[in-house]
C-alpha cells in the first residue's frame, strides 16, 4: 500500500554544493567573497555544458551573483561537509564565511570576480545566462566556462577518478557519503569482458532477464 502525501520537494538524493561568489568591489565588506550552500542544483544541458542553481532572493549571495553574473560551483567531500553545512546556516552579510571555515578563496580562470574554493576537489566556473523567477526561488541558468580538478584525482591516463574524492550527497535533510559502486553507464547490457574489466570484484550474472523483478 502507498501513502499519498501533499506535494513537496521529495526528489532525493540530490547534490549539495558550495557556491562561491563575490561582488564587484570585493574589498568592501558587503561585497567580499562569500559561500552559499545549495541543494537545488542540477545539470541542465550538455552542449554547451550548463547548470542551474536555485537561490532565494533573500540570500546575500543572490545579490552578489546578480551583480557580477558569475559564480563557482564547488563539489563537497566528506572533509568539507561541516563547512558546507556552516555556509548553509550563516549569512555572508554578517560574517566572512571563508575566514570562519578556514577555506581559501583562489582565482577562478576566466572569471573576473567569483573565486573558487581551493580545498574543493572539483570546481565549475559558471557564467550566468538567464534567471527564471519560479516563486520561492530564482533559478540561475549558467554556462560552465571552465572546470578545475585536484590533480590528485587524475590518473596517469588522464582519467578523472571521482570515486577517490569521497563526495557527499544530500537526502531528505541529511548528508551522506556515496556507498558502493553498483554498476556503470550501460552495465545492464555490457559484455562479460567489459564487466570483468570495469568491475573485476563483482560476480557477473549470465542474463539480465530478471533485472527488474
Ligand atoms: C544543505 C543545505 C542546502 C541548501 N540549499 C539551498 C538552496 O538550494 N537554495 C537556497 O536559496 N538556499 C539554500 N540553503 C540555505 C542557504 O545556504 C543559507 O540561507 C545561507 O545562509 C545563505 O547564505 P548567504 O546569505 O551568505 O548567501 C541551503 C542550506 C543548507 C544547509
């Protein structure tokens, strides 16, 4: 039996990211580099690569992003989870969140104002394309103009090994690390050889006939 609930934002799990931004005059207190935690974030296009973040008008970061038309999405690791939460419960109009968390703002290539967070394993440099007012939140649609990746995550063949980053996800108000790898894109139809190569420790089933049973 299913229990029917009132409509709500029950899509889970979702990414949780730290969005860094700054105003045009970063030396002024109200325009200094800032970090806002965002769970309403998503990939929305491949070519050009685009993302969205939905931010309430009341957030200090909303004003900064509108002013400069740029921001950086920083992925969150287990080590960064507490700072991520902190940036989601304190406002940058009252305090310097970089100073409070001990995180470091460094230049994001190709952006003029928004810094990236040095400690993040992956940062996406974003230029604003559009703002859609939805109700409680404004959705910022942006093009990813650059990506920076910690070199420790890149193997000798140039592959980005995100599984080594210990990324965090967010589900129904709680933070989690990712669990075990279950498969890869297309594994349900992959050949035995591909399965052996990509998932050597996993026993392979002969058929996927009962995959959904
Ligand atoms: C896990 C988590 C997710 C959040 N997601 C969003 C979000 O998607 N959009 C939003 O406007 N605020 C979100 N918030 C709230 C803001 O991060 C919070 O109000 C923050 O203090 C705003 O910072 P600012 O005033 O410096 O911009 C989230 C907070 C947490 C803890």
